[in-house]
């Protein structure tokens, strides 16, 4: 499948089969992702790929942390308050997801349950946690974004779905403790991945993209 086809068909997967990805495929995909470009070739990413019993332990610890702490304490500044068109797109995306899951706007209980699925990795058999040195700023974050996008496409090429998750940086303490992430490394975001379960309502979510002329300006 071409890169164009992968991008046209890719969606954020929020429901997975229990089938794990083989270690052989994991090694192949993550080895290829190492070819990702970065500023001055510094390759600032340190990635923790969590599976099996440790993933289940992490899931329980994260959900407990979310419910007890409630207020996020990310390693990096994550105070995003979208405005204007960006805020509209954020709301449209959330509305599309809740509509696919048949959750009404007033149904706060089920909305809370849907939100908590982030820290349960949407039932995925694997989760990748992307970290970098805490002293790095925007340039390092850009490098990790490039790496993660390449990784996502490489997974898609193998028939493996994924979901990028900013939510996984909001409560980093269990990640540092259970994964032995050094204190000088910060959690930037995460990505759940595995084989998609088409029967999960959330996976029928469809989101649009703006027209080209709203995003790109050609200048001669």
C-alpha cells in the first residue's frame, strides 16, 4: 500500500482485538522508524513499548491516578486552550466520536467512562510512551512528532492500527514509577496500537479535513 493510500485510509483506532503483535514485527517496525529525520540528527526520542502484564499494571495505576488526583501534572507545559476555528474543529471531533458511541451530550456518566478509556489504552495490547529530555522544547517535540507519524504509518503498513494520545502525558507519575523512566526524561505523549476491532462503536467515527486552500498557500 502506498503512503498516499495509508494516509487516506488511516483513522484513530479506539477499540482493539486482544491479539498481540509479534515481537518480530515490533522489532521490524521500530527499527525502520529509527530512520526518521530529526534536527541535526539528534534523535531525541526514548520510547517505552509496554505490553502484557506490565501494560495491565500500568492501566490500573493510571486510572487510579486519574480518579484520585483529577488535576493533571504533565512533565511539559500542556495548557492548550484552542480558540476560533481550532476550537470549532475540536468540538466537531468530540461530537463525531460521541455520536459514533451513541452518547448524548447530557450523559455525563458515559462521557466520563469514554474519557477513562484513554488511560485503558482503548483495550489495545500495546502502548508506546514517547519521552525526551526535559530541557528540550519545541524542536524536540517536532522531532518526536515526525518519529511517531512515521511509526504510525509503518504499523498501518503491517495492518496494525493506532491512536496518538496526548492524554497519556497528563498523569506521568505512574509511567515514571512502573517503567523506570529517568527523572530527567519527560513524557510527551503516547500511542496505543494493535489490531483494530471493527465491532467497537468508536471505530466508526469519521472526521473531516479542511480544504487545501485553508491550510496551504502556494507562492511564486
